[in-house]
C-alpha cells in the first residue's frame, strides 16, 4: 500500500528543475528580462515550487494532485496542474515525475505551466505593476494571455461586462477606432501624449467635438477598468491632466408643421412605413429607443376602460404610466391598432433605424438630421408648447430631476408670440376693468 506520511514538499526552484532525457530551458533569459525590466526598483519576486499531495490524501484511484505553490510576503496560493500521480511516480528530491511512461511529457507540462506563471508575473513588471498573488490568481482564472494588448483586454472586458447592450456597442465602436489608429496598442502606450494624438486623429476623420468627446470618455472608462484590474499603474493615469472638450449639444426636434408632414407622408415601402410609424408613436409618447423595443402586450393596461402604457425604463429603472388617450389626442392608439405589438417593437439596430429616418426626412423634404431620439425631444418640446407644465413633462419622460427635462424645453417662435400676445390681451383686460371701476 502507498504510505501517506512521506515528505512531498520539494524546496526546489522550478526554473532549476531538469527534464529527464532532454536539455530543458534554464529560465536564464526570463530572469535576465526580469532584471532589465525592474532595474532601479526594489523587486519582490514571487517564488514558485512544485507540491505533490499537499492534503496528504490519495483519491479512489490511488493518485494525488501536483500543484504549483506561489509564495510572496509569507502568503501562499496554489494552482492546479491537473496532473495526478501515484506516490512512486514522484521524486521528492528533484520535484519531478519519475518511473512513469510519460515522465518527459509530464515534466515538460509542469515546467511550461511554471514558466507561464512567471511570464504573467513578468508582464506585470513590464507594465510597472508590482505583481501580487491576487493579480496572478485572477490572470489565471480569466485565462488572460501573457502579452495581451490593450484592445484585446478591452474587448474581453466588454464581452463579459454586465453593462447595457447599447453601452457595450458604444465601447466596441471606440475600441475599433482605437485599432484603426494604433494596432497592437500596449497599456504603457496610453499616455497624455497618446490622448492628444488620438484626439487629433478623431478630428481629422471629420468627427464633431462631441463625437470626439464621446470616444474619449469611452476610452477613459476602459483605462479605469485596466487600472482596477492591475494592467495600468494608478500613477500612470493618462487622464489626470487631460481635459475632454465638449460643446453644448443641440437637441433636434420637429416643429408642428414638420410633424404634420410626416403624419401625411405616403410611404409604400413596408420597412420605411414601419420605422415611420414607430417614430411617430414615440413622438406622441416620448419613449427612448430601448424602451420602445422592449414593449409587449402586458405593457398596455386599461384604467377605467382607457388604454395606458405601463413599463419600467431600461435606462433609469423608473416605472411609468402614460395615458395614451390624453397624449396628442390619442394618435398613438391609432398607430398601435394597425400592428401586432411584438412585430411593431421589433425594429432592429438603432443605427440602421436612423439611416431609414434620414431617407424618410428626405422624402418629406425636412432639412434636419433626424435620429430616433428626435421623437422623444419632439414630444417634450411640443407638450411644453401646448402649455403642459415642465414638471408634468418631467414625470411623463421619467426624469428624476426637472433640470434634465429643461434640456428638452426648446422654445418655439410660435410659443413666444403666443405668450406675448397673451400678456398683451391680459393687459388690455386689466386696463378695461380699471376704467370701468373708475366710472
């Protein structure tokens, strides 16, 4: 029987372990890279060793696991190698597999795994990060490549992130632009100078100030995550002195005349008709694109026999109840009755829908750049034009603060004329009443 009291902890540096029947790598080149990488710094190197049967217990097959022990500052963690051996197949003096038909292959696998761990450690040093056991464990857990580029890291982060799909799409767009600007982008390349160059590149491509700002904000999000995960040192934060320039955006809306043009527009193409009806529906209701696309039959309820729209906003999580029969004379209901709600809400990609809207605006001879969000802005603006208090519009749009709603409260020229005429009429009435009392 196999004894369980043998000394299985071999105090041998992994890089000095020879492989049976071959001339193994000595690790000298790797160590020399270490010296060059950390020259001038105090090095706290992680130490590695092979450990067999750490729990001193064999499984039902009479084998035990070989692990790699990593130690730093009197702390230790262990990595599974997925290699199980019988006690007679392990040499405790040299920390090698022995008396096994695949001894050479198994020793090579153990050695390569140890080199992989040291390669990960070296990659942290190269980026100016003090390696820790936690960083090493996370890198193995995430199966991160040793020489991962910033863009590869960014794509993996977005892929596994729990952010909204629209946010992920925006981040991926910025990552693709980064790849066009600089292939093989390394973490250490992202400096203040890099940000200035990237900003200039975006402008040369014809992007507006706010589009450039959007890409830079997305990049900042990715850089912050790289710092959180230990890929960039906090002292090397490139945005510390970099100011992202932004202009006050113009929120496009449709005037009552322009809205009537779309309402009266004859469209033969089924897809264009679908997009136009969905756009008009949101002009009457004020939904975001993401909220429109989640609509289902259960979102439409009846209160005192009248249809209301009840839903929770994807962006804010706020529950909204909208009386469809009271908004814009119930025009949304007329559109709704022409569609199956699941088919109506299935519009496709927002960017594709915006392209269709550009075609529709051209057909209607509306000289404005219309996006789907224009519908929400139109709804708010026209409600205020009709005299609805801004606090009520705030509730209808689901804003937590009236300051957010004020962005949408564009003042139409006709609104100014109406209000000034109302003041003039009120003044005449007061003058008449004063004269009548005086008599």
